[in-house]
C-alpha cells in the first residue's frame, strides 16, 4: 500500500511539473512580415506577454533585415516593450539607437514617427530619473509623467 501511494505521488508530481512548464514558442518560418507584428501586438496588448512579443519582433528583424521601414518599426516596438516592462536602461539605449539611425544618410526614407515618439519617451524616462534620482519610491498621490496618449 505504501509503495502504491509513493508511486501515485511520484506520477502526480511528474504530471503537475510537466504540465506547468512553459512551452518554447516556435515561430512559423512562413509568416508574412505583417503577421509577425500582428502576433506580437496580440501577445502584448491582449495578454501582456511582453516576452513573446519581443520574440516575434526580434525574429522578424532576424528574418527580414532588409525590410528597412518595418525593421525601424519593430525596433521602436521592442524599445517600447522594455519601457512597459520598466527596464528603462534598456529602453533608453534602444530609443537612442533609433534616434541615431535618423542621423544617417539613409534616414530620409524612414518614417518620422519612430524618431518623434522615441524622443518623447526618452524625455519621459529621463524625467522619471530626474524626479526620482535615487530610485526611491514616490509618495502615494505623486503625479505621474504623461503617457503616450496624453
């Protein structure tokens, strides 16, 4: 009886452990460029699954490096995701990388909005850093910096 109980507990534990493991996402190699963005935005907006969204954007950049207009959009979305995850150091680095692309000769063919929004978010992030230089928690009721829509 004792062996049966141990056996059942072991099997149950293995089942629960394997059922709880997250599956690695395999991105279909036949996706069209727009589908990467759609999947990333669904993961981000509907499920707040920023890691999956990052995977889709980064995979798009790896698979379509010559799609210049879409690559800059993917890079902006990646930076924005890091901002949403409150990894401001990475977000700042990525937003600044986007702005640097606009200082290159080929920048004339890039859409203006990633540069404009990157500058705006850099200002917001740097404003947060100035308001809270030591990383101290702000008192309740402290005003928040404006978000993108404000």
